[in-house]
C-alpha cells in the first residue's frame, strides 16, 4: 500500500478584505493550478471592504515544502477578468493556523488588500 504520510491538505478557512479594487465590491474568485476552487457553486462572490468571508476550501495532495500559489481574481462583466494578486504559501508540516497577505499584481491594482487564513490538516 502506498503511504500518504507525506501528503498534506491545505485548508483555506477565511478571506479578509481590507481594501477593494472596484467601487462597491470586488467580484472575487480563487484559482489554484488553473482551476477555480472558490466559490464552489457560482462564478464569483461579491466581497465588500472590511469584511471576512468563510471559505472552507481544501487543497489536497500537497507535499512538504511545496509552494502553493492561490490567485485572487476579480470578475468583470464587460472587460477581461483581472488577476488582482497571489497568495504564496509553503507547507512545512506545522498545522498553523497561518495568515498570508496577498501580493498585488501591479498591472491590475494598487488598492486591493486581502489576507488569507489557512491551516494544514
Ligand atoms: Ca469586477
Ligand atoms: Ca477588467
């Protein structure tokens, strides 16, 4: 039998929004490895400033010291969607919880400020 002891699950628990790119809210979705991982049952989730959103997303089969990059995108109706930034996390084996700030994509935003809460399970 194959051992799974070297495989971790990265659990995304919460997304804090401190500042948005758009006027009233950003239409947020999260991408990992080219696939949308949140929200699960719709295209995007409107997020307003100074809010915390529960995520409850698992990113499975992560190995130790692997870099996990989550992209935060803003959906747009009339223009192409904008990648506002990335969260980069490394699973070192500690359970956490941890908080990681979004690094802005300077081509799309100088305003958006988000932080991701996560843990290793
Ligand atoms: Ca938008
Ligand atoms: Ca756009």
